[in-house]
């Protein structure tokens, strides 16, 4: 943590020119927006894989970095759009290309509760294993959720 703060202070000291700071902020935003492609497609589409996510992020960030060096404000032949948009397109193309060309690993389609229970199954006693499997199938209700009265009609005592 301290190393990151020191590195940030060094970079800020070296680039203490408002134009450089603005370009650094634009480059940071264009780099961080590259996370959107694997995040949203990973949530809503089951066809992606880790190779596409990793190489899409790397390629998208590099395209944004290089194009920001050449066109700091906007790319003229893209009607004023920034390099982050073109980098997103490259990121998406690589993500989809890897998704269709590289097969997914064996366990990437399993449910997270099954994965968690599988990890816990290796180290637990039989009694704790049953508890963990039951907890994985039926997660706890949140603490702030109101209690319901049982079918008999009596409200539980706190």
C-alpha cells in the first residue's frame, strides 16, 4: 500500500503540468473502462472464457494507451470520439474471438455454490460437510430481513 502511494506521489511530481495531469486522467479512465467488456459479458453471457477476458483487457488498454499518445483529446477520423471507444471495440473483438476459438475449461459452467461446496468438501468432517452443503444450497437470510411468523400463528420471541 505504501509503495503505491509513493509511486503515485512520484508520478504526480513528475507530471505536475496541468496538461499532463489531464492526459493522465483521460488515459486512466480509458484504461479502466476496458473492464466493462469482460465484466458485463461475464455476467450476462456464459460463452466467454478467461483467455478472452485477459487478452481483451491487455489489448484494449494498449490500444487506448498508444492512441492517447498520438491523439490526446479526440481522434479526428472518428468524429471526435476518444481512443477509449476504439479500444473497447478491439477489446470486444478479442473477447468474442477467444470465446469462439478457444474452448472453455471443464468447470467454468458450474454454479458458484457447487464450487464453494466442492472446495469445502475436501477439508471438512462429515458433520461440517453436511452443514456447508446445506448452507450452499439454502443461504442465510440477511440480518435486516424481517422475521416471519410460523404457520401456527405464534410470532417468534427475539
